[in-house]
C-alpha cells in the first residue's frame, strides 16, 4: 500500500466514523479510531502518524516492541495492546504500553499492576468480555464481570477505563447491535458500582460492524484493514 493510499484510507475511515456518530445523534468527538497496525511495518505507522493518527493497536508483543523502537522519535504515539496476554509477557506490556484491552482474569491484572514502572502513569485497562458466550473466545463472562472489576479497581498501578468485546460475526445490522447494547449496559452497571473509577471507554466495533457499535456507544473503534489494507499471512 502506498503512502498516498494511507492518506485516503484514513480520510475515508474518519468520514465513516463521523457519519456513524451523526446518525446515532452523538457528538463528533464521542468516539475515536484505534488503528490496528499488527503485522504492518513501522513505515506505514509513521505515515499514518503524519496524517494525524495517534492511537495504534498491536496484538503481537515482540513485533510491537520492534516497531516502538523504530518509532521512538514519535513520542506522542499512544500504544494499545489488544491481543491475548499471557503471564510471561505482562512485564514488557506493563513497561511499554499506555493501554491494555484484553484483561480477562485477576492474575494478569495483578501482574500488570505490580510490574508497571513507578515513573509511568497508571496503566489504562479495559476488561475483555466474552459478550456472545463463545466457547473458543477469550473474555470474562458477564456474570463474572463485577467480581473482576472489583479486583481491578483496587489495584494501585491500573486505571480501569472500561470494557472491550468482539461479538460473534453477524451480517444483520440490527442484530449486530444486540451484543454491543449488552456491553453498554454492563459498563453502566460498573459505573454505578464504582463512581470513583473513570469508566468512560467502550472498545468495540471493527470494519464489519462499526455503525452498530457506534450506535450503542462505542468510544474506541478498532480498524485495521480499512486503514492499512489486507494483512500478510503470518508464519
């Protein structure tokens, strides 16, 4: 993908988000794009940054660390870790990211809090919810969400910001909204339980269901292919 194409795809993605927000009767800045840059080279991230994009989502730790090093001169990039997180990777995530979207158990949250350097602000985190109850998908069940949130709120080096979910695929636009509505309600419940926490984030919606997610209150919409093009296969 050429640099000019990234200019154009970012413009198109922003326009699509703006139209979705307008259709939902929400303010223009009520949601932002999270550019999912996994498997994409640092040069393309640099071009997207030059076009005004600041938030980037990565799934694979070592790949992300290599890109962070290559882009160290861009000190206003906000790095989000959005992939599955194993215990042996928490230290580097705690040290090198501003956000983590994929916390689904207390053990991972505690390790991130313990390993977050004191020189850095508290790590912003979202709890990943298995909103469609898919056996093969990561995420905490809705029934177990209050207990996990209670544990995370108490951790000193984490800032619980909200919830993340990837619903089961669905082609019907109205049915797409149902799991997002459940996640919105779950966040409202946590806000009532924890008024002291800055619970302001719903990380939901991708290329195939952006409009449905925005209609139900998404504040971070994760777009990868729509910005960077098709991803190459991984070995």
